[in-house]
C-alpha cells in the first residue's frame, strides 16, 4: 500500500457538493490526500461535516416505569416498561422507534414500550431514547431517559454528577459500502454543552474532529479499510471527565 499524506482544511460553512441539495454542510473539515508517488496531485477525499438539523417531535416524552432507580433483580429476565407521550408510537413509522443502550453497548431497538431482557449479574445503566424516521436519536430534553439498576449480588455505580455520552450510531463492527457516508449520532446525558462548557472529540484512526453541539456528524469518502472510532466527551479546556461512560469506542469497516 502506498504511503498517504494528508492536508486538512476547515470550512465554517460550505454548500453541499451535490447540486440542488436542500441542506448545507457546516463546520466542514476536508482532508486532502496524496500518495508518496504523486505529491502534486492533491484531490479532496475525507470530509467531516454537520448539517443544520430539524428537530422532529421536540415535545415527545419517554418515561421509565421499570426498572426503578438502583432496583435489584435476579439474573435472568429483567422487565422494562416505558410510557411514551406526544410521539406517534405504533403509528406505522418505519424501523424501530425506541432504542435502549446498556453500559455503552450497541443500541437495541423495540416497537413495544414493554419488554424483557435476559441479563447476567452486574450493574447496569440503561439509556432509552426515541428516534426519528432516519433512526437518529431525538435530542430534546424528555426525548430520552436513563436509569441505573443491578442484577444479582453487585454494587451500584459510585455517585457521579458528571455528564456522559451515549452513541446511537454506528454499531460496533458495522460495515459500510465504498462511498457510503458514515453517520456518528450521539446523546449527551446529564449535562449541557454550553452551560457545562463541554465539547465532543471524535477520533477516527489518525483524524480528529471536534464540535460543541449535540448533532450528528457525517464522514464522507473514507477509503476502504478498518477504522477505530472513539467519541469522547470532555471539557472545553481539555480536562478529561472521570466517569466510566465519558467515551465510547467502536470498530467500523469500509468495504
């Protein structure tokens, strides 16, 4: 494989490359690549960017009736029950409508507000949230809920008031076709990006992209290969957060 060189350009606002697109790319970082044999022929390649997103169902509310906070269950089937308001649940939306993540794992989707999960002994943090027609997480306060509980003989998580991050997209070991856009979709729970002076650092192999808002990030034109993605919540002054869920790491592959 030829050695690649990278040059990074930042564009605060850039019109989407596809003519006639109704949305604009914003805060775009374009990485120009070249091989060691052709340093003069730089062509735009990898691009990190966001859109001005529309908030679907901003008044939607999800409430968790079970488990209760730090409730203890026997190993085996654990019941989950939610109440959903101001959202067309079971109204024919395509795909899953409620996602739940346990301990920074991959989300599991449901189209029922009552279900069970077969769980082994351990301490768990559940984050449940509603999604839009694209499968993106709804991000307004009330669109998501979190709860700690225990299974078997274990201890609760130590109390921490720090905010943390959950990753809706991508899944671990997710595969993408060549030229397919990779979407990074996340939620910040227990904090406010501006009031708490937070930022999100996205590291994809040797590339870094930072943002100060909760919005999906798109990555276009990734070359074929294996990538390690780390999405980390941190202070804007560079200080790390101490909580166990302040960062999420996933592997992805472009085929």
